[in-house]
């Protein structure tokens, strides 16, 4: 091959590469926004090794213990990547498979009647009871499929609150919950929604919309009949929101925790009324820098998946008051416990859920 021919080949290759990077269609339509300045793990989030002191429960044939719910009477329930819900009646008992949703169960919640509500990213809002089995409660809204049901919370007033993380990037049709979440966060198009299902009249209502990846949800009952405070983790905006509701209707909204150093995932309410949330990963410096540059985010989306922004191995869970005050925060900077999604107290331990891994982390309460 002569030099002229070689140069032609090289220029052609370069042209094809540039054309691909700037012109190839992608599934996202990035929206411009301005990410808040990330101060990182400083101040109230100064690194510690408290989470690294946890021990592990082997899940054997299962992985991805994404969510937990537990009561002294009902025991501990764990959702897994394989579609199974695991259960242990006591802390000394092994976690055993209880029921398969044949989908991708994420959030879990229990009501006083012993019903287990399951937020399944593929199948919608489900309910399980040993006597009645597994049933679908809600899988569509206004004739459209719920495509990424993520977390669920039960109020004392007979309402089941749950998040639909993305009305655009469904979990099942985009390769699973993790890749679908990356698409939604990269686009930042406000496709997340909060729903309520009224158990008494069997109606489904949209409570709020416009979230950038609506994730964890929790509810605390108010001081008068019908009053509730619903908390939502907005993963793509690094914050926790609180909605004051009366009879299921939003009266006001506020941000109780903002500019977190990582992506908030699940939420749960402790017996003392505080909230536990997990940060699934530290924030991406590249993603923040490109927040106001939709065209560059589209270019990044054309790169091989392995070099796009991904979750970083770093464990962190936070305990906050309903007003957003930091009560405690536990970290594992080594990343041995990683993609931490949330936590729940059960007997003498704090159990930590994770997006990935084949073990459930558990920390004695004396080490908090």
C-alpha cells in the first residue's frame, strides 16, 4: 500500500469515526441543566469506616439484595436480582426463597394485615400474602404500562405510595434496571412519577411527576386524619423531597436534603421516625461537568458502555430526621460494600441492601 492510499484509508476511517461520534442516533435526548457544585465527602459527610465493620450473610444462589423490609412479627424480606423474595423469620434463621415474581422486584413494604407489597420494575405493583398468593395491583396508568416501578411505602390511611422511575426508559426493554437508570439519568428529562393506590376504593392516582429518576419512597403519617408526609429520593438531582398531602392530594413540597455527594437510592422509616437512605454511588465528575452540555452528553452516550459514567464502588448509608438533619452516616471508602441502596433495623442489627453482590451486609447496633 503506497503512502497516498494509506492516508486515504486513515482519513476515511477518521471521518467514519467522527461521523459516528457526532451523528449516530442514540436513545436519549439530553436536556440542559446545571448540576450543583459537588463538595464531595466533606463536612457532615466526612469519610469514616463504620460501614466497613459489617459482617455478611451469604445469599448462596441469589444476588443483588436491592431492598429490605422487616418487622418483629413478620421477619425479614429481601428482594433479589433473580426475581425471588427471600425470607427469614428470625435473625438466626437462614434466608430462604419465599416467592418468585417472575420479574425484577425492587422495593418492599408491609402493611398491618401481613400483606407484602412489591415494587417490581418489570411487572408493576404487586401484593403477596401466604393465603392469597401473588397478585398484580397496578401495572398501567391511563392505558400506558408502568415501565419502571421502583420503591413502595404503605400509609396507615390505606394508601400505597410507589415510584415509577422513568416513563420513558423502561427497565425490561432497556436491558435491566441498572442500564435503564443510566439512560434516564444521562437524559435528565424529568420522566419520573409518584403514584398512590387507594386500597379502599381500588383507584390509582398520579401524585406528582417531573422527577429525574424517582427512586426511594417513604411515608410518615401526619397529626390529623388524612395527613401524610411522603418522601422521595430524586436520584438524578442528588436530593430528597418531602410532600405534604391531605387525603392523597399534595398541599406543599419542599427539599429536605440537597446536593448530596452521591446518588440517593432507597428510603425507609425507622421505628423512631427517622429515615434511612443509601447512596448507591458517588457522583460522576464527568456527568456533572456535562450537565449544561446536551450535545456532549449525547456524544458520550455513543462511546462504548465500559467508558461511559458508571457506578463507583463506595458504600454509604445515611440516617436523617424528617426535616433533613443528619443523625448518622456510615461509609466504606474501600468499596468492599458497594452500590449500597438503603438500610433497615431488625432486632439488634442494621441490615444494608445493595444493588450488586451475593451477600447481605449486617452491622450490630452497637457499632452505629
